[in-house]
C-alpha cells in the first residue's frame, strides 16, 4: 500500500466554477505509480469549494454560478459577518453547501472519472487568490 500526500497550488481564478482536473494532475505525477486506489482532494479555504460535475458544456458552470448567487446572495440584511466584504459571507455559505473535498478513484495511474465529469474549483470570492489543495492518494 502506498500513500502519497502533496500540497498543490491552484492559481487564482475569477469568481465562478472552474474545471481544474488537468491542473491537479500536472502537479501530482506520482499518481502514475498507482494502479488502483483513491485520491482525496481537500481545499484549505473557507470561501472556495470543490465538487465534481459536467466537464463538457460551459453553460453548466455559468448556471451553477447564477444558481448559487440566488441561493446565497450578497448584502443580505441578516448577515452579521460583513467586515471582509459583501462577497465573504455568501462565499462561506456556498463552500459549506458544496464541501471542502472530493474523493476520486484512481485506476492505472489516472483519475477514473466518468466520461463527462471533471473536478471543479468553485471560487466564491471576487478576488480569492491562489488556492491550496492537499491531495492524498492511497493505493497500490
């Protein structure tokens, strides 16, 4: 059994939903040594999240952004936490709804995602900056 753990950086993205599958894979060449296992990918931030969804039609990602902006609007009169900007509290809510990690099967040195699946970095801030991910791969 092998365990690989690595901190990787995803360069700053604009607010929205971004497919980062290949950006992650480029930073973990060690995955090629795993014939079968799992990859746990964790984001070390509270205003961005990770999810897995369609990687083909970019309208899916823009619809995600529109929906989540209605679900957790900016400048809601009931928010107490507003000292870090109008996009901060909604970002915390969105990241809690979507989650801070995904688990992906690894088969023959690659992520074993479905045909139309990709890993999304969900950037919920207007200026979120670079994002740190911890990737832990367990397998043989």
